[in-house]
């Protein structure tokens, strides 16, 4: 009789988003006339920009002509895209990253979930708390995380690095040394970022301890502060300790197109073995390659027109986040994020994260995401996103302000 991978049995189930969906559906059914505004979404809502659509049409036409037809894509990505990325995302910033250190993929989620496969089974992981759930769950599936404690919502063999208002959402160096350190900058869910100086501490630490930083920069396009780096390779020493994940999803609205890339520098080695070679082997064996049409769409994001158009969309979402941040602050809430990020993170004060969720749903008909769903240190916080429409965002903020005055039913 076959046996299943017991590690999969340990996963507690996706409690967070299914519970939200159920609560919202039940409320809407009981109050069919109420307009619910959803600011819990972690997905873009604007359509693809014209430069991208043009590139998709052109590439589709090429696929229909014998001379320009493309079959299997190169495993690691077409060089036209890898060169464009190396030039625009790295060389222009003075970072020494070559096209052949860039692995094109279908997005950052799969790569940051799969990367752990090239590390030994007994690798110890450290994550920021609150955390993007993929980092932990992919390691649970690999059997690295020990036992789950439902009470605290933590795994016995994971190093949690609390990121709260008390430490300014900057993780502190852990007491026990991890092998793999997941950092997400700008951060989902807290909307906060690390400065160059703060990141340098981590790069130096990883090099000193022989750890690898797994750097998720899915929200890079949202950075506006001068002292927040756009890539970890802006930090001296990162080539020997860091892997970076990037995505076209939140930058160019590619969540339905699927495109991303991962950078593994050739200087990143374990004894004499370059991780680059391991990831190339893994990618070539288990990943189907991103489609030609989509890689052309990705290339268009870097054209002058394309870049201008996608950055207008990013600005739209950022304006929404700013409206939420400023409005809630004015109303007396304690708010964070919203500057280098589409996310605003606020304190729920005397309520728990879930009590606050219910309170907003009932008295303001606004949906957000309870912070406790992202990890124990998320308790007492709440995430709102800038991915709604501007009009709905403004209306939601007005409702929250009014609620703050009246206190709802309380
Ligand atoms: C949305 C998100 C991703 C997913 O990126 P895809 O390229 O769409 O797979 C990765 N990391 C974080 C932190 C995200 O919020």
C-alpha cells in the first residue's frame, strides 16, 4: 500500500482567507442591500497596460508564422528578457548582475516556495513574523519545521523574528543561527521596508554565519524612499549570500499573465558548489519555462512607454494606500506602511485582529485582513490594501472615520 508524505498532513489548512470569505458571504446574505468594500485583496485590479497588450498581440502573430514560430522556450528564459532585466533592474543601479544569473519563471510565489529544495533537509529557517505564508508552508512540506503548536500558531523548528511597532518592523538578528533567512522587502503584510543600512546588517550577518538570505522583492516597484534599496545587490557583499525573487505581478498587473524571475549570483557557493548550478538543474528539470508570448510581454514593461504606463498604475495603487494611511491617521488610528508599499498596517488597539475584522465588517461594511492570520506577532494589527478603486477607497476611509467618531455599536 502506498504511503503519503506525512509532512503534508501537518499543514493546518488555509484558515485565513477561507474564514474571511465565509464571514463576508454570510454578512452579505443577511444584509443584501449593503455595499461591502473589499480592501483585503492582495491582487491588482487594473487591466494590463497598452504597451503590454501590443507586445502580446505581436508575439501571438509571430507564433502563427513559420519563420517566427517558437517551440519550447529555453529552460532559464529567453536572452532578450534576461538581458533587459540585467540592464534595467541591476546595471542601471550599479549592481553587478549578469543576464545568465537571472532565471525567468512564472512568478515569485513558485520560486520562493521551491528554492528550499536545493538546501539540505536539516536546514534551519528564520522568518519574519508576521510572514507571507508560502515561506513557512513550503518548508513544512519539506519536513523541516518540526511540530505545529495550534495555540501559538508556530512551528517548533522555525526561528520567528517578531516585527512589530516596538522594533519599527525591523527584524533583530536571531540568537540561534539559521541557515536560510527569508526577508520580504517592502514587506507583505506590514507595508514597511528596510533601509540600506538596516539591510547591510543582514548581509554582513549572513556572510559571517554562512547563511543564505532569500530576498523577496515582489513589491520593488512601490519603493519611493531614497534610502530603501531596490535590490539586495545594492548592498556590498550580497553576491555571496543572497538570492532575490522578483515578480511582474504587483508591478505590471501580471497576476493573470504569470511572470517573474529569480537571481542566483555565481559567487553564492556552499564550499565549492555554486547554488547557481543547482538551481539551473532544478529549474531545467521541474519548471516548464515561461511562455514566449509572456516573456515578450515582460520585455515590453521595460520599454519607455511600457515603463511609464505600469508606473502610472503603481502610482494609482500607492495613492490609494496613501489615502488610507492619511485618513486613518487623521482619525486617530496608529498606522504603518503605505509609503513604499500598497499595504497599510494598523493597530486594532483594544480589539483582537479578528474582533476588529468583525467590527469593520458589521459597522463600516469594509473588509480587511486580520494580522494574526500572518503569524503570532500580527495579533493586534490589521491589513488594508490599495488595490481597490480610488472611489471605493475614499468611501471606505470616510466610513472608518465616521465609525471612529461614533464607535459603532460599542
Ligand atoms: C504577491 C506576492 C508574491 C507573488 O508573486 P507572483 O509573482 O504572483 O507569484 C510573492 N511574494 C509576496 C510577498 C507577495 O505578496
